[in-house]
């Protein structure tokens, strides 16, 4: 029989993240939704806590920095022998889920837990991990000329002596103003196509890097979204992540590997928001006298209860798909297909559940008396960034049908 319960160690860190979500995020959730671009000062307390936990070897709270296990070598060896490791990816996923249950905009603003941290954890060499292990890294891929087609990167990186010189514009960079470092995708040789796309760690104080402006958005207003300019921006030669060699055979598998770690994380964020909405809806329905029963067929229940049960089933399957993708990453199994499946399912479930909850709660759902309408707005981005719903479906189709990106676009 499959045991779907979380191991004790993971449960403890997920509980800790849940407490942060409940006690720090929820009370200030509306405040920063109404004050876009204000820095949530409460997160500084969290930063200190995260730093302390990282120093003591305990798992981090927010989770976006996932990718490498913090387990001891002995623990890892033991679990690897059993062929069943739960490492950094699984822990990061659960923490992201719990903190997003509190507030996904704030979760994306947790210092030292950016999506760029996951990229660093996924592909950095050991020496780079030492240098960049404690930075707060955002992730800059998107440019004015493309979003979904990440092979179209036009920002350039040219080696000049001991430094890379970067030129280009990056848009919609989450935590792009607040992070201490930015992981920037750039091409080292446009004529060589996607194989020449590499990622670079750009420190905030690098000469030639500037924030052009911040975006105003539908949701996740607590999170800063920046336009960044790289104008003859100079960084040290060894700030390139992965090999500087251009391997045309391998394509841009190196940088794409990041997504195998970050997509399940974004799925977890959507699952966290969906769970928040389901819980709120359950209490509203219960207060309105609607019984939700697990013993009676849905067709014999109140229509709202039937909708609730359908959404809960979707939520469960999204959750299990995300667990599978993270488990595969922790166990070094290729998971691009499963990462995209989990992101597609969770992204859609997040928007479906939150908007349906607004609908079923009626006027209360649409008003600001609860956070339901906010979750409806917040969840949409989770079906857009790190690859839209359509792009995830495309990747799944390519993998299942054995087609290349040229054959199926
Ligand atoms: C709040 C916010 C935060 C973000 N944070 C970051 C960040 O931190 N770092 C970063 O690099 N980027 C970030 N982004 C950018 C985000 O990743 C892109 O918006 C996303 O990849 C989609 O790109 P696009 O907006 O250019 O849409 P497009 O690529 O122009 O797509 C438009 C529509 O067409 C669909 N589409 C595109 N191609 C296909 C196809 N082949 N088949 C079928 N349908 C297709 C898409 O699914 C979408 O529905 C962020 C965006 C937002 C709004």
C-alpha cells in the first residue's frame, strides 16, 4: 500500500512554515495588497529567522531556494541506499505551499528565498554555492521581445579579460528591486542559437545594472516586479553558472534544468492558495448550513457541496503531482515531464478553485470582507510565470509524443 503521509522531519518544517504563514503573513496580507510597492518591513524579522535557521542547518522557511538537500551525508547515504530520498526539493515545495497558504505575494518577497536561489541551487558548482549560497537571488529571463519563447534571449554577455560584460533589458523580474543578486539569462554568441544561452549571477551593485521601473499588477502586490537595464554591466568571469562552453548537441539543457526545480515550486504556491480558498469556502458553506459529506454520493448533495468536493479532488491531484515532481528531482530522476504536468495542473486548479470560491461565496466572496477575492487575483500569475498553462501543455505533449520543439510548437 502507498503511504501518502509526510515523513516526520518534513512535517516539522512544514508546520513551522505554516505557523509563519498564519502568524506573520495573514495578519498583514490585506495591508500590503492595498499598499503596492511598500516594503513589508515585517519580512526583516523573517530574514533574521531564515538566516538563523540556515546557520543552524534547519530547513529554510519560505522554500524557493530549494534544490539541494540539507541532510547530512550519513542521512543521504542511508536514504539513497533505500532509493527514497526526500531532500531540498521536497522540503522547499512543502514550505512554499505552506507560506503561500498565508500570502503568495509575501512568500515571493521572503528575503534570501528568490527563484534565482533555486536556479543557483540547481546548477551552481560547489565553489559558486559557497559564494552564492547566502544571497537573495531573483531570476531574469523575460525580455521586451519575448516571454514564453525562452530560446529567444537577446541580452548579450561578452567576455572581456576577467569580466563578462552584459547588455540588454529584462522585464517582469520578481523581487527585481529588493534582491541582492539577479540570475540573468544571456547569450554568449547569438549565431549559435539556444546552446549559447547561459545564466549569470549579477550582484546588485554591479556597475551598469539599474532598475528602470516597477510594475503595477492585478495581484501579488506585496511582491515587487521590476524592469532591469544592463548597460555594459560588468561581473566577474566566474559568475557564469555551469560551463561557459557552448555545446550545440546539448542545446540549452543546462539553463532549462532550472525549470525542473522551480516549476514544482510554483505549482506548490498555487496549491497553497487553492487550499486557503477551500478552507475559507468550507467555513462559509458550513455557516450557511451546507453539509459537505464524504459518505453521500455528490449527486445527492447540495450543488455547492458537490462543487466543493470536485474542487477538493482537483486540489488533491495537483498536490500529488507536485509531490511526485519534487520527489523525482530529489532522487535525481529526470522530471521535466512531471514538473510541467504538476505546474499545468496546479496553475489551472489555483485559478479555478479561487474564482469558484468567490462565486460560491457570492457577495461576501467579491467583497474585501474576506481574502477570497484577493486569492482570485493572486493565483492567476501562478498559471503564467515559469511557463504559462499553454507552454506546460506543449511540453507535456512533446514529451509524451516524442516530438522536438521544432516539430511541435
Ligand atoms: C507578476 C509577474 C512576475 C513575473 N516574474 C518573472 C520573473 O521573475 N522572471 C522572469 O524572467 N519573468 C517573469 N515574468 C514573466 C513571465 O514569465 C512571462 O510573462 C511568461 O513567460 C509569458 O510570457 P509573455 O507574457 O511574453 O506571454 P507570451 O509568450 O507572449 O504569451 C501570450 C499568450 O500566448 C500563449 N502562447 C505563447 N506561445 C504559445 C505556443 N507556442 N502555443 C500555445 N500558446 C502559446 C501563452 O501561453 C499566453 O497565453 C513575470 C510576469 C509577471 C506578470
